[in-house]
C-alpha cells in the first residue's frame, strides 16, 4: 500500500461523485487546503492512496459492488453477483498527483478529452470481462477464488461494525454502492461505502446492469419475505452472503452520550433519638432511688448486726428517728 510518493486524498465528508476531492503529497498542503476554505465547518476524510495498485491495460481502476441490507437486526446482507469496474482515462503514473490519474469516478473521468479515445468502451468493464482478464494474467478462477471472497468478507465486516448504531426498521431496506480496489498482490481494499449509489445508465455496461438490478430488487424485498419456500424463491442476481442467527442489543450512540463527570455532596442523616416521656422517666427515677435506698438500709442492718432484718421496718425506723436526711446524704455520696 505504501510507496515513495506519499500520496493522499482529501475528501469532503458528505459529498459524492468525486466532487471536492484533491490529491496532495504533503501534510502541509492538506492542512492549508482545509484552513483556507472560508466558513469551513464540514468534516473531511484524509485517505492514504494505494501506491501499488493492480494496473489493467495500463490504467488504475476500482470496483463498484452493489450491496443490499434487508434487515439490520438480525443483520441480513445480499450482494449482487455482478459488479462493474471503472477505469481512469490516463495511463497510471505513480508520481502524478492529478484527479485524472487517481479518481476513477465516471462523473469525473467523463469530463476529460481522452474519455472516448481509449480501447475500453465507456471506460468500464463488467465483472465477467474483469474475471476473464484475471484468468489470463493470474490463472483460472482468480476472480471467484481470490477477489470475490475478499469482497464478501469486507462487506460483512463493515456492516457488522455499524449494526448497533443503525435504527432498524422492519419491512424496509438499504441499498449501498461499495467502492473497492485491488493491489498488485490481489489484496482487496475497501475505499468507501456510498449510501445513495448512482443508477445512471451512463455507459453500455451500466445500462445493462442497472436494468437488471432494478428488476431483481423487488424479488428480494417483496417476493422473498412472503415466499412459502424461500429456498426455491427467485432472487435474481442477489446472493445472500450473511444472515445473523441472533439479534444484538443496540446501545446508545456514542455521539449522544454525556461523559461529563459531576460531583454532588453526600449528606449523611443522623438517626433521630426517640423523645423521652417525662412521666415514665420520673417513675423510673423513683424506682431506682427506692432500690438504691433499700440497698443502703440492708447495708446499715449489717452494720447493726441485725439478722433477717426487714428493710421496710428499718427504713420506717429511720424515718421515725428523723434519720432520713442522713440516709439521703449517704445515698448521694455513694451514688
């Protein structure tokens, strides 16, 4: 993928048909381009150019693959069994930094004078023509055995990576245009995914394929779900490459999450003490005083060598002899 020319593509984040794409060789030029745009509030994509692309007939190319999603949860993916290949009008020069040399979009290439002068009709090939070329260069069934499995792999992986961020709506579908490239080692690279792929009949290749895919779309989106025997249902050129057996939980989108950390004082409430009943407490105090006085009386009886003394009689005796004050004072000193 990397080379010696350090080529980079700068793409507007929400554009199509190659509009606004520039090719640069230095980081400084990329930054200057973004900073010099007045009122620039849009998102940008900076993408490394593949500097060892597979070159066909001397030209750089990419693959447009149609993909259909009939359900996001459980994820159900269909690929059209035919794709088309788009070429640049100019022979590939790894040192050139022009759009003519690097952007394969038909809407870009058709504006150049060389568009109708090369031997590739309409500047496009069907997947069958591409497969025939690969068979001649790399051996039989190169496309079906090496390229096509990688295409399905990256389609599946890319859709699984965003599945939990998409609002699933039953009885509807999404139709995508995948752009992929192939390098000299026959490795496939996913370049971008278009949510609204063009269905323009701009070349003999797309004229045939667009009619086919528009005819086959209702077979998958309408006939197949209502078919009693789905295995025998005609889906045209669409092939189901993946269907999940389970549904996934959809978390809140990261862009909507609030990760702000806020502190809050924790108040610890002390348990309330039960209110004392004054009358009950007075009675308790009196009982305690009598119990303690009885203990003093018994102590005095021991001192007086009175055996089997009746505390009540001794207490009354103290009272009669006006010794209560002394007894009470003794009680206060001890307790």
